[in-house]
């Protein structure tokens, strides 16, 4: 069985058609997103610092409006784990390109857990 990974790509390729193709093929992805882009809120599962689900009043939200709603507690622990993991890899002599590959695998495992 193939190990699942997130496909990283540049914001130049980020389009509804490309994302739909990835979704149809059950492919996770990671990309950069410009702050003036709108996101469909139906797929956003976000909880506030108290653990309550955030409800959206409109079907879309701008990235710049969404970012302040994400509590640091939702990503801080993951980022700390990934930084320590990357540091350990580099200390063991891994080359940077391998560390990035391993980080994507580690990220997927941590998020899925």
C-alpha cells in the first residue's frame, strides 16, 4: 500500500479546477494562498479557544478575515513538534531536501492522529 502524502505546489497552480481534480483523486495538498482569496466555508471545521465550533454567516470568507479566528492553540503544538523533528533530522546530518520530505510525512501523521 502506498503511503499517503500531501502534494505541495506553488500558488500559481492553485485553482478550483486543480483542487477539484486533487479531491476527486483523494489527494491531500498544501499550497500558498494569497490573503485576498475567498474560501468556501462549508468545508472549514474550526473551533475557538474554548473548543466550540465557529459558525460562519456567509458561504465564503476571505483568508485575511479567517486567519485571526484561528486560535494559536490549534497549531502551536504541531508546529513545535515539527520544528523539533526537523532540528533532530538536521543534527543527524540529513540534507535539507530530505528533511522537507520527512516533514510532510510527519505532518500528515500528526494531523491524522
